[in-house]
C-alpha cells in the first residue's frame, strides 16, 4: 500500500513485484496479486482496465481520468471535475459501482517522434 501511495504511475502487477522484490526477497507474485485484490475489494485501490494487456493499479483517491497513449501505452492522469462525469442512465435494476473515464490518444513525446520521422521522410 505504501508503494502504491508513493508511486502514482499506475503500475502493473509485474512492475510492483519487480520493484518490491529487492526489499522483500521472499515475496511471491501470488502474494502481490492477492494483496492487490484485497485492496481493490476494500476500495483502497482502483483496478484500471485501460490497458488491454495489463491491469494497472491506482491508489490515487482524487477524482481524475486517464489518458493512454496508443503508441507507447503510457498512462497519464488528467484532471476531472465532478461535473464532467456523465450521468448514469441505466435502468433501476443496474447497480452502479464505479465510473471510470478513459481517453485514448497520442502523447506529446510520441507526437514529437512522429514529426521527426515525417521530416526525415520528406527530406
Ligand atoms: Zn506515447
Ligand atoms: Zn490514476
């Protein structure tokens, strides 16, 4: 939990495991999975499904949305106001638990690289 509170980088299980292992040599990946599951169940941590290859974990409690770069898969936080959240228009039998807002696009770094590549191609 301390790790997640110090790393708002939306780490994957593999990243968390690799970062904690040097300090906790007896740690198993199953323990990381189970602990994260417990945190998610207790709503201390959010599981983020923006990345189709890996679940990301987020202990940031402040309301925010996520932006994923389609090229490098970097996930960045973007501000979100309560009034930005679209109203839930489901039928009464659907119980809303959580709303997550994702944006997909190209990050500044990748856009810059793209520009450089285009310039080389043009020359
Ligand atoms: Zn990018
Ligand atoms: Zn986040």
